[in-house]
């Protein structure tokens, strides 16, 4: 495998969406949920390939075949007063796991920190995804924080009902 990790281009959008759906399906299987990936090529065009981009994507390319991707965006952490990058997704095709693709994607993400003036990198892993935890334990420190997510409509309703 002659791997090249590079910034994604609009022509990669279909393949990135396929991999994002595979990631969502995998995670849904871990939790026995009916999760569905809503990401579309249009979403990527609007958020990743527009100026200025809201999100950024890297792909692992081997002679035109994409075997993995990372989607990330800038954050600010008040606790450390630091700009950072938040890794929303990292996915590597099961057939090439263990061949350095994930590490290569993370290495280019680390390089992107300089471009974005970021001094920290963060990400989440599902409690059920022990394989990912074993991988990430080599590169980051776990914290005990819980995450909460809510769509804005339900969030506003819950606030008005409280």
C-alpha cells in the first residue's frame, strides 16, 4: 500500500459519505440502536468545500482508492484558553485496519494544528467501542467528561418547559 493522506476534495464526497455511513452503522450495531447517518454530498459541499470551510476533511488515498477519512473543525477550550481541533470522525476501512492508516490520518491531523494555530486536539469515543479506545489510548488522554447532545428544537422546548 502506497498511502497518501491529503485534504479531501469535492470529488471525494461520495466516498466520504459511504465511509461515514459505515461508521454510523458500526456504532449503531455496538449500541443496538437504529442510528442513521444524515451526512450527504451536499452537506460536505456546503460545510467542507465552501469558503470559508466550517469543517475540514482528510482522506487516506492509495492510488485513487480511499481507505479512511478524518473530519475535524476548530474549537476553543476555556479551561486551557487554547484553540484546538475537534476530531468529529475518524474511520478506516476494516480491510486495512492495523496497516497504519489511522495513525497516518492522525499524523496529518497533528500537522494541521500548526495551520489552524491549535495547541490541543480532542475527540470522543463511544463507551461501547473498545476497539477504538484501544487505538486512541496510544495517542490521547481519557477524561471523565460526559457528553450531552440535543437538537435545537428539543433543546429550546426543554428550556421553555423547565
